[in-house]
C-alpha cells in the first residue's frame, strides 16, 4: 500500500511571499489532516477534511492560510503572505474514517518550510 | 479549550529499564487515544492505540487508559537505545496532539 505523498520536501521563501503544499492521501482514506509542527513542539492541527468537506478548521489562521480538498482526494495548503513564524514542518496525514475509534493517522514525510 | 498535556521531559532511563510516559486530556468526549513515536527529522509513526479502560499490551509496549481520571500512559519495558525519540500522545475526537516527551535511553 502506498503511503501518504507530500511535496515539496523542502521550501525556502522570503517573508510576504506565497507558498503551496500538496498532499495525496492513502487510497480509500476519507479523512485528511494538515498539521503544523514547529521545532520542539507537537503537531498542531490546522484543518481536517472528511471527503471534501471541512470538519475542523478552528486553528487555521484564515487571514493567510487556506486549504482545499478537491474531489475528496488530493489536498493543497496555501500560505499567502508568509511570515517568519510560519517556519515549520507541515505534515499531511490521512485515516480511513473520522468516525472509527480505532482509525489511526498515517503521516507523510512532511514539507519543511523556511521563511527568511 | 481542548487540551492534551504531556511532560516535555527530557526523560532519561538506562538501557533495560522501564520508561513511563504520561498524558492527560481535558475533553471527556474523547473516544480513543494514540501513541506515536517521532525520531528527529522524521514523521510520527504509530506505536499503538487504546479506546477501552484498562491496559493494552503489544510486545514491549503497554498502554494504560483511565477515562475517569482522563489519563493515558505508555510503558516501555526493557528500554533500548533505539527507543530514544519523542513520544506523542494524540486524542480523538479531533486528533489533537500533546507537545511530546523526549525519551533518551542510555546504554
């Protein structure tokens, strides 16, 4: 079974520029998550999709971050404009179904973003 | 505000000892609980999950859940240097993570 695919692996941009990250979940996984992990901290949930609908985006800074999941499969996360404090690893994860108690997350390799 | 709390550590144990990692959560509606291991520079990987009160064992790992006390723990028996990593507790309903506990196992 192919894992969660993310790209790019690394990205360096200047502040006020825009950036986009892409994620392809495991086939058949209905739920997709984007997390932000700052060095030394635990992953922070940014947004959760169930198929192509948003379940939770309460921690997404909506003035600069946006995310979409077209057709309930691939997803993109965008930052515009970027700030220095956005430097982090952005992790995409997927799971079979948000409603199943024993449905764990499977993570991609992440995108390491550096904002200078 | 839903919170997941972990002791950030670092926790250091000698090789062969038992490592005990703890996690508390605030949301009584939480359904299930996951322990992930994260090596430096890598993504989290699942160790085990638990959703019923009591203990669940998998090899050298034992997860313990007490919903009344809103407490979940992970015990690692016969700790090995390869167990040195950050251990993350995740709580479902919304798959929120704690800050992680960094474990070092000294040879």
